[in-house]
């Protein structure tokens, strides 16, 4: 196997699902960075469930500008793994030119490609710094990114220097200059349990019915109102999404609790805040508890910016594009030159047989190596 496949496999073996402590995978990555002569800052915090999480911010080289790479070390849960050869999603398997395992595509393969690329360039070759940021909790509200912004001293230095920034999420190594953000809320209606044959209970579902009618009417508006759409994205609307997560326990028990949720994909200049405000006002009127869910803002970089055009040329892409998912870029919004570019296809992320193409991994190493040489190294470094 190639070094990038070996390293990706090593990373997959850490079951770093977002609800678990990630100190072990963070320590593994930090050891790798230490061997590559990076100065590394650990940024730790306790998540809302009381679990310790660790993000890393690393720098190698002196000077100004340079290049910054961003990844996350958490993965989504696995309820029904269907990959080949094993029922363990954290046991990497190679088959048919693909590497299977949870996190292979999103996004441990990308992180491995960057680390191998960084290994191919020595610190003495650099005239500008190379930064690597690896966050926790990207999959569950961007908690690691928020904590890095709030707490990291190296991150503050990075923002001051404004390096070229690359979010390594899977794009098949195409250049993404913009993506949507995400916002959301939870709704909880409470009543009182009772036997359904009596009047002792208070049905928590009834207020939620009125709320769901409002949520449906908002959805219909987002589908038809051009002021809530941006044709630069596909789909062009806010992707207003609603669901019910809890209700009664039995048909002869009056429901004491009913829960629902909503989410939307925000766009530049279209954040849907007036729609969320309608929901909150209706919740107050109905006595329903409204809770905001942490999300992130959209990312938008001018596709005609010289940096974007140069990245397109470097990767051999036809042109840069927009996508409708969100990344840590929605939190790391202080950078003026940022794109999303990483190996693997987003269609394989979060799937029951997640995989990444081995050729994408190898090409990812080469693309990242060229990016490092272009913006960090003596033979080609210059301000973009």
C-alpha cells in the first residue's frame, strides 16, 4: 500500500464518532505533526455532554502569508455498516480500488493526503508558513471550530497573516468557492400523561399540530418566493426541512411530550432569520419550548478572484463551483482567500459503506504538495 493509504487506514481505526472523546486520535495526529517539525497547540474543551474534545492548530515555517489547511477528526455514527469484508466500520478494507471504512471519505483520507504532502516538503524549503488545523465536532455543530476561534493563539496569528486557506472536505479535488450554511431549531411541547379514556391528561401533540401547519406554510413559501432563492446554488432555495422526533407512548395514553425540529440551508444575503423568528413567535404563543441548534454561516469567495482562478488551474478543474453542504469554513470566516478542495466524493460521505477511491488519495497528495510548494516554498512563494 502507498503511504497515504497506510495513514488513512491508521486514522480510520480510531472510532472517533462525535459523541466520544477524541483525545487518542488527536494525540496520534499531534505525534505525526511533531515529527514533521510543526509547532502544535492543543485546544481542549468539554462538550455539552461533558465529554473532553481536542482540536489542534499547528504551524511550520516562518514569514508571512503561506497556506493553511483545515480538517476535522470526528466522524458520524454507524448504525448499519454494510462495507465489504467486515461488520466493523473502523476496520479498513481495500477492495476494487477503494478504501472502505467510516471516515475514509469524510475526511480522514484528506487529512492523510495533506500530512503525506507536508512530509514531502521540508521546513528548510519553506519561505512562508504552512498551517494545519484539525478540529473536533465538525459533524455536530462545529464546536471544535468555534473553540479554536475563541481560544487559539496560533489561530489569531493565522488570521493576522491571511494565508491562502483550503478546507479539505471531499470535492473530488474540484475547487469550491462557495457553500451554504446551516441553521436549525428544536421544538418541545409538554403536556400531562393520562388514560386516554379520561380527561386527566393534557395532550402535548395538539399545540404541535398548529406549529407543524406553520412550518409547512413556510416550506411552501421557500419553494415559491424568489426573494428566498439564489440560483447560484442547486437547489436554489433554503432547503427548509422539518421532522417529528417524539410523540405518544401508546394509543391509550395521552401524550405528555411531543417534539419536532426544523433546519434550513442559509445562503449569502439570505439567512432565513425572519422565518425562524416566525417559528419562535408561534412557539411562544403556543407554549412550546424553542431551542436554537448551533450551525454555521455560508461561505462565499469571488470565483473570479486571482487565488481561486489559480487553484482551478493548479488542480486542472474546469471552473470553480458552489455546493449546498456546510463546512468549518462557515466558522473560519475571517479568511479572505479560502476554497474547499479535497479528495473523495461527497456522495460517499456518511453512507453505510463509506469509501474513497485510491486514485483520489494519491492525487490528493500531489495536489496538496503543489499547493504547499506554490504558496510556501522558496522556488514559488509569493503573495496571492
